C-alpha cells in the first residue's frame, strides 16, 4: 500500500456536503478508510479557521471547538488555521423598491489563508518525500497549480475527493483520480456520540 497524505479544505468540505445534513460529526479518518481503500494514510492535515459567533447563531464557535477536539483524537491528524476577516461593505439590493434605497450595508466575512496553507503543505510534504500519494479534499480550482507541480515536477500521484455536486473541470483533468464524497460514505464515517481526550468527555453538539 502506498503512503498517502490527505489535505482537507475544511470549509470547502463543510459547505460542499455537510451543511444542512446530519453528517457534520464527521470522522475524517473513517472517511479516508472508506474512500481510500488500499492506501496507507500516513497523515491527515485539516485546514480551517476559527469561526466567530453570529447574532443568529451564537453557539457556532462553541460547536466548532467541540468538533476540532473530536478531530484531534485522531492520532495522525493535525489542524492548521487560517483566519477570518469581517468588514462592512455596501452592496446593491437584488430587488430594490422603486422609491427605496438601491444598496444596503452588510458585514462581509471572508476566510483567509486556508487554501494557501493547504498548497504550502502539499508542496512542502511532497518535496521532503513525506508521501507517495497526496489526496486533496476540495473542489477549489485555485489549488490547480500546486497539484500540477506535485504531479509534473515531483512525479507523485495526486487524487481529489470532491465534496461539491459538480467537480471542477480543471482539477478533474489534472488529478490522477477523482472520487465523489457521497452521503453513504458520510453516514458511515460518523464519530460516536461521545469521545474522550486528555481534557475529558467530548459530546456531539445537540444541534447536530
């Protein structure tokens, strides 16, 4: 079995196939075991950013912290953080009233750094010979160039686990293989309701 590293774009995964489903309590190690049979998973790197509480969902940050604790019970998994930027922007209304304002001020939240961090570690690990196969869990076409370098310059295999409904055409053309993440695999890859780490008991959030 070939030594394999998995690089997870956390927000691409969440918004692609977890949001609005009962499968958010996802064990990434189990998912890799199901979708990458025949591969020896050396390490899993998960790239995310710490969310901030929102008025409509004040417990969002707490749920994320609980989930990251659950992820960190996986021995060969590490979490790498980008950051969020939030700032007011003025945007046009989709359907303004004839006598009303044409724009509205809103808070725009942007996640920064995760895709760059993923690309950096994909290349870093490849150049130091840390894997024979790299698997990228994302559908972000911005990752095309680092994937291309790993394949064409280092001669290593790169696959895609796609969390979105439609795979990126350019990633599909460049990758050595592409597999769709489907609901059946997500359902079979859930953590138990409670886990334990060095700090105590970890319990699946009730909202999930």
